[in-house]
C-alpha cells in the first residue's frame, strides 16, 4: 500500500455503536472497502446481526459487545479485538445517546452524568485502550463523531451539547499531542440525520426543520456521514488532523 493510497483494504477497524444508524453504515462501508471490521455495540445481538449480514456478503466483520459506559469492558473488549484482528489501524468513536433535560429539572444530574460518560469519557477511554495498537500501524486514524450541537445548541440539550463540545476539544488536543507520531485525530459533526435517535420525530416536523434550517432542505442519511468518516481514514488523508467537519446539509452555514 503506497503512502498516499486511497484504499483501506486490509485495515483493521473498530467502530463503536455499530449496531444501528451511522455506526452500522460506517461498519458496512469499511467492510465493503475491504477492511477487517470489529462491529461493536452495547447490544451484542444488534452487532451480531450487522456482522452476520456482512459476512453473508463475503465481507470481513466480527461482532463484540462493547458498552462504552463501562471502563473495564472497554479495556477488555479492545484487547480481545486487537488480538483477534492482529492489531488496530482505525478507531471510529461513534457510540452515542440523546441527552435532553431542562437545567432545573430533578433528573438533570443523571442525564448529565450519563451523557458525559457515553459521549465524552468513553471516547478518551477507547482511544487510550487502542493507542498501543495504533502506534504500531502504518496509517493510524482516529475519528470522533460529535454533532452540530457542539457548534450551536438547542433548548434543553445542555448535557448533550456540553459533551459534544468536549469531543471537539478532545479531538483538537489529541491531534496536537499525537501528531508527531503520525496518528491523525479528526472529528465529524453530523447535523440532522435519519437514524433511530431521530425516528421518533414526526416526518412533518422533520420536513419543516430541514426546510427552515438546512441549505439542502432535507435530513441526511447515515451513509453520507459514513463516507466522510471513511475519507478521513484513508492513508492519503495523512495531512488532515484536528479537523472538525460538519456533515449537516449546510445547517451551520445557514444559521451562522
């Protein structure tokens, strides 16, 4: 593989939260491009379904249970994954939850703690566990999935927005810290995307929001986010690090 190759064939890839939505689309895309993919999710059955579907197509994917809110499980699962794949080249921190609560509500502290544990603390723990393997890779890549809520905000989403803003800060700091080792660290900020997390929003409300807030006038699809993540993980993306890329149909541009 040349240094500026646009192929991830043979790369060993870990995707968290890959049982559905953007994580599933990401795992599928990397597998279609010839990578060995560790499909991880807190729900093992969901991860196993994704991996089985990919293997049925002749692709290389295996499933692991990984609850990113559990530090011990992160350490154990990533060690097992690295051993099974013979190392790691790419880490995609995708796992997430919604985190909405009024700041003066009784349940706010619980939502805050859960949001930061899954959306922010998990990212650094996954990276720390994978780092010894990434240091052995010829094209090590880390992509953290944040949100346009890191760049703006919605009423009553302060736990979510704070955590996602923290992911942006973590990305930039680790890009600087790990840059001399050739490890790139980038961040993708999806806007309104059609996933399980947005499935409960009525279609008419989605259409109104997209028309008013995005330049393209529609919700995005998980595949559209996955392709940006893939681009950041190519060997040829070796001079992109510390980038924060909105994939939002022009939402941030229109509402700047």
